[in-house]
C-alpha cells in the first residue's frame, strides 16, 4: 500500500517514528560491521527513502555513531536500542524491521554473504558482496 503508515519505536519507547509506503528493498546483510553493530550473525534490513521517514517523538534522544562515511548508525541514548542506519551516499535509511509494529518483512536477497558466519538455506540469492546496482560485483555464491 503506497500510503500505509507503519509505526516504530526504540526499545524503551523514548523514540518513535512513522514510515510511509513500502521499503525499496528488504534483505539480510552478513558484513562484519552489521554483525558487530547488531551483535548477531545476520542483520535484517529494510531500506526506505528519507522522505518516507518521520521521527514523531524523541528526536533529542537519538545518538549517532559513524565508523565510516557510508553509514550513520542511530540509536536511543536512553536505552541503547538500535533504530536505523542512514546511508547518505545511497539516499536510503535502513530501519530495523523488528522495531516496526506489524511490519511484514519479506527479504529478497542476502548481501555480503562471503563474510557469513551462519549459512542460510532459504532459496534467496546470496551475493558475494552487493548487487551491481549498488556498486558490488553482482557475483552470486552458492547456498
């Protein structure tokens, strides 16, 4: 639904947001940075345009950490709950799917599968790094 509004919030509720419409992409990332940041072997992502996101509560509670210029990781400074990662060069924001209420996460690919720590047999394409349209090699690895 193009105008569907989905609410989300950090772990403690100090930060609330709304996304409108549908994400441009959903999938799983296996890169070492996402794994370390999320403390999980696989990070599920949902990419949205900046114009689809509205912070409705607690903007002052959002803290940013940037290891590289490519990613601005956002979290709640009260509870430490991860909220999103901005990717300015791509003009996309990755909102953690699990913080979105009633969101139907439908992944279509795995990226950075060469760095995986857990093998996944789900029939989805497993990109060595990234698809070509995201400046990757486009190489697909076997499950």
